[in-house]
């Protein structure tokens, strides 16, 4: 599991805090971070963040190739040694008054010093140049090269079995992912298909070669495959936070001062789970203390959590909302901009949030506009073996 999105340290004789960490494709802040390394249509990823520090820190960015579960390979042949650490990071001074950040970094990868030779999942670590074990922040992205064609079929269905109460929670999409391998690849080496909703790349639907009624796998005995998922809820459009013109230093998430359940209210298209953060050069690019306030149903028995683009859609214990006089509240410091977010239910077990319910407070509508990113993984035997992305496709669900 990846760490939360910012950390601090007192190495280098000062406190260092990484803030507003973003990773995306090209110049589009709303895009899933997918680097394309083919010669025909190359596309870089962009990494940018702010830093709180009294003086300019000595930081590096280290890149690691990972397996399908975001775990870095402990294999020298897959380490890309010599081309995996960006040693010289150039920082810009932030001149905005009362910004609550001192420096800004923005870099594009791969470049002359950094390469991504293996298509698949990658993580990066922002760390001290002297103390390799000290990680200030980290993020992740995908690398694709040449890919096989993928065909998809998405149909509206209701969950099989007993009637779901309320019935709206039973709305699902059934996904068929179809592809054929070229003769140069071995059918037995196809390992999995991932379906990622919008920017929830840390919580994918993973389909392997086993079947359980909800996830199914079919093959013609040769090079043609179909993976099927029957447990993908469309959800609802996200709530949208716009603090580009909010008062400094404190603001409410919504002008009304509080929000209510969105179960029965369909929302139009949003930022597909992303954020657009104000450019650090703007004199208004300040950090705002934002109060989120939810009036939840009276019969609610479970804990309420805030999640969104600012948590990489992780549901974290530190984002549990506190109940006070019938309202659930939490304060979060965010840089001026626009953010998608949601309220979810869950239970804290061993310092992690489990049994997450994304829909009881937010609704579940077939008409919701979602981007679904589909990846096909293949086991390569070279260099001790690794998971390679051989297929990638993005589709939109709202017009079904």
C-alpha cells in the first residue's frame, strides 16, 4: 500500500514538508498518470509539488519498477540502475504572500537522465539525497509501450440474488474485456486484467484466471480471451470543491455551510476524480483551511470518512469525520483550486479503513459519467520474471 500524500522530516537541520503532490500525463492535471514510451506517440508524466522548508532542501526522486500490487521488485536486473534516480532537482521560490509553502518543483519524465525500460507499474520516492531511507513522499504511475487491441462491452444489470435494499444499490455494470494475443506471446502467461475507475488506481478491480460468479474468465483454448466483471457499481458524479476564490485563510467546502446525502441526487459530469490546482506563480495560490460539514441521515450507525483527489482516493483513518450535534465535520488544508471528493462509510480495523461503502451516502446511477482504464498484464520470463502491461484502453460509461 502506498503512503499518504505528504510527509515531513527534520533531516538537513530543518523540517521538510511535501504538499500538493500531483502526477499526471503530459500537461493535463486531470489525466491518469500513464507514460507512453513508444516512438510513434510518446507521452511523459509530470510530477510537481510544493515544499515547506526554511532553506532549499537537497532532494532526489527515485523510480522503482513494481509488480501488479505496487510492490517494487527486489531484483537488480529490474532496478534500472544508473537511470532511476533524478539527482538534480531545480526548485522555484514561491513568492505568494502567506502561501504556507516556500518552494515548488515540476519535472517531466522520462528524460535524458531517467528511463522507464519496462512497461508496467512504477512508483517514485521523494527522499533526502544523503539519507536514502528517509522518504518524504511517494506516488505511482503506469508505463505502456506497444499494446494489443482491446474490445469492451459494458451492459447495465442488477445484482443477481436477493433484492438489494434500497434497490438503487443493486445497479451494476457488467464488463466484458476481449482481446487476442499475437502468435509471439504465450496464452498461459496472461496473468490479469485491471479495471480502474477514473483516478482510483490504488483501488482497481483485478480480474485473474479464476471465476467466482462475479469475476469470470473465458478462453477459446488458444489466443483469444474474455475477462468479465459483474461487480462494478457506476456510483454518482463526485462532489466538487471550488476554492479558487475562497476567503483566506478559512472557508467552507460549500457556500451553504453544510451538505446532505446525495443518494437521490444525480450529479452531472465532474472532474472525473481529479483536481486542478492553481499555478504556484499566481498571487492567489494560497493554502486554505477548508471545513467539510455533512448532515447525515439520523439512522447512520457507521463511521463517515472524507476522501477525494487530495487523498488519491484512499480512505484513510485520519480523514474520519467527527460527529458534533448531528453534523459530521473535518478540516483539511488545501491549495486553491478545484477538487472532486466524496463521503464514504467504513470501519477502522488495525489502523486501516475496511468494509468501505462508497454508495449509501452518494448514490448509484447508471447514467454517471466515468472513465474506465483497462490494463492487460502478461508474465515475462526475462530478468527473473515480471508483470508487463501489454494492453491499455480507456472508455467512457455515461452514454451507455
